């Protein structure tokens, strides 16, 4: 349901006596609305069920500004990233606004403009300080945060309430059956609940940056590191082997679907909603869908707790910010900035938060929890309170370096090789470490 819009009076663009299309970069502060009659903005956005309701608001901005928005691409972020980098390499950067992410942003180097000259302190103040910090690369604000992502644990409640399950689990593992507090307990329970091919204990993303990120956060939870203080690879370690073995053991026990190495975020979310998976570590964006009987077979039976701890007593917390950026080649930067301000304004973020997306504006965190409480939706109210705690206490970003995507392209095939048994975890990490070491040397880190 879209919230009634509180549009108020139109703001004006403060320019140095110039029309918006004539103003040079940094010579104006852009308002959410302005007169951009005749302007066409070309965009490339992330696609998928959780992302696209926001784009249905674009006609409101078009009506207020007189501009037209053409969406050239809507793809998952990994495919979109590849397409964008092809545009950069081919010098065909002929679009204006693109989806970005704090993890990917450093790798785009000078593709996107610094937004600070276009924005007043008052326009930036409503955003969370940590979100703005994570969206800044080498002192330049190259993206405006749309929403955050960090993962916590969803599970099927009835499985834990079943008396037979309780008895059998305690007999087999020696402790009470309750939502896992550690990754070791998580593995036990996923294997216990698995009944392939009809039902699986858990599910995980298995390729691209996605599996690297999940490996990274469990590695940190186990006390390990990806790189040392000098940027030398440090994941080929006992903690690294322990972490990779977690993935391997689940795969070998048939506790995960056999196709997990092809899975990305949409697959894990839809898999859990299908009612064929017991445990799922996932982001907040699926929360409302999981508990909606029109889209989920487990609606009303969804439990939710903070992510487990690793061997070091640290909770998982790999996090980042989805965002929007303006290309340096855009001929309509002021209009592009205006569109982004609209897509990240209070009403836009309240709309997205209703599905579970984590807002980048501080006020929306409080207002969305109050909204769900007023609706008697204790599940979603608890989701936001729990994710707020996770973002404050558990969240950490991947290394915000230009080489991050290239590093993940080195790491993920080796993780996959270990998971399917082509290599031992030790050998896979050794090979990944050697290639990553060469990458970092070539990049001049040491």
C-alpha cells in the first residue's frame, strides 16, 4: 500500500541566475522538484520484486517536474554491474542515473559525480551518518543511500514447537532445540531438519560477490580476516578453513538444495517462502513477503532472531547500502539529482520500509516501527527493532576498495570448488590467496 504523499509546496532550485540545464556542476543546490520540462533522464536500476514498487512512484516526479524517465535496464545487481562496466569500457556511458552500492562504488572510480556540491547540509542531515560515510569514496559523496542491507535469521516456528522434533534433536545432539545462537548449532539443526529432495535444512547464496560476502561475514564471526593491516590476503587460515567447511558440510549432507551454487538473493528468499527450507539467513527486504499469505506458504509461521555468532563470539554483520548515483557524462545532472532526492525522500522510504527494506533516513526507522505497532503487526515491528540493533551493533562493510569486485571474482570459484568437492577447503583457500596476493601486488598495495 502506498502511503498518502505529503508533497507540500514546490521547492525551487537555487542557481546563479542560470537555467538548470545551463548550470555547471556544483553551481546549484538541487531541490526535490523543479522545472525540467523537456528533459529525458535515462536510468539503469536494480530489478526484482523488492525493488520495483519504488519505481511506480516515478510518474509523480515526472508530473511535478515535466521531465521524462526512461528505464533502460532492470537487472539483478551483479548483471547490472557487468553491464555498467561494459558501458564504461566501451565509452557508451550515455545514461544519467544508476543503481549503485557502497560495496561496488569504489570500483567505478570516476564514473559518478560528487554530489556534495549539489546538496545543502539540511538535505543531508536526515540521512544516517554511517550511511553517508559508507557512501563516500575518497572524500566524494558518489551515491545517495536508498536502503541498507544486513542479514538476520528467519526460521519456521512450527518445526521448533513440534514435540517429536524436540525429543529427537536432544537425543541426537545433546542440547535443547531452539533457534541457533551459533553457526555450529545452525549446521546441526539444518542437517537435522533436512529431508531431501522434499525439504532442506537451509539455503545459501552460492556465486558471485554474494557467496564471498557470506563467507566473509562468517569468517569475521569466527575470528578471521580477509586481509591483514597491509592488505595482504589473510583468509587462508584455520578460521578460513573452519568457515569454508561450514558451507561444505551442509552441501555434503544434502542439507541445502543441490542448485545452491547458482543461487543469488532472489533464490534464497523465494526458496524460504516456498515452505521447503527450515532456516534462512537473509536481509530484511523479504520480511513482509515471508509473512504474507498471498506470496508465502509459511505466512504466520515465521520466526525471527538475530544472526548467529561464530567461534569468536561475534555475530554476522556484513552490511552495505543500496544507492543511486549520477554519471559524470549526464547532460542533466540537476534533474538527475532531483530524481534521486525524490526516490530517497521520506515518503519513498516509508513505502519501501513497509516491505522490510531498511531506511537510510533516521526518522523513518522510528516511524515505520510505530506504524507497524499501530497496525497490530508485531512481527514487522520486531523485525525493525531487531534490524536496528543489528545495524548499530553488528554491521560492518566489506573492504571499500576498487579491487573488491575483482577480488570476489577470484574468490568465489574457489569457494565453489571446495563446496562441490573438487578441492579441499585448504587447497581452495591456498589457490585463492595466491591469486589475490598477485591482485593486490599489481594494484600497488605492497
